[in-house]
C-alpha cells in the first residue's frame, strides 16, 4: 500500500504532499547541495513527479545548473525539492522537510567524489562517485 506523505518548510508558508513509497533515499555530498543548503550533506528521496503537489504556497525556483532546478521557500529559505531534466518523470524531495522524516533512512551515498574528507556518515551504506540514474 502506498502512503500519502506530507512536509513543508520551517515557516509554514510552503506545504507539499505526495503519494509514493519512501524509496531511493540518498545522502548527497555534491558541492552544489552544500552551497545551496548551507549543510554538509543533503538527503534526498525520489518520488514520481506526477505524485507530488504543492498544497500551500508557491515556491521560488533556482536553476542551480543547466539541468537542475531547486525549489525553496521565499520567506525562510528552506530548500524543499529538486527537478533534474536528466530524470524528467521524478522529483527529489529533501528528507529533512518531511513531517515524518524519521521514516526515511538513507540507503546510499551519492557524489562521494565531492565528500568532505573529515565527514563520516553511515559508513555501512553503498557509495557512488557520482549518481547512477
């Protein structure tokens, strides 16, 4: 059974929902995620794009590369989602913005070629130098 999941930004201006399993969850170590989030790693889950909807507010959009657009709250700055043209039928959602984030543990590391050398996080998980789509 597929569950409905919800989430939102810190200030509450943006809310979202999707109906899809919590799967394909990865700790991303790329420098773009670090610079756009201000964190040392961003954990993403991938959902079918058609299953995702904004339920409150309209996000800001930022083209962080030629193939990626990141969606964020214009009020509090929270980064909530990412669309990549390399995978047009899906959307990545930041796990930390889920209302039940504890239900979505990561299953792998991606872009470890960019990982900070002093970071040790979930060493038992498989690693990819980049991301295999």
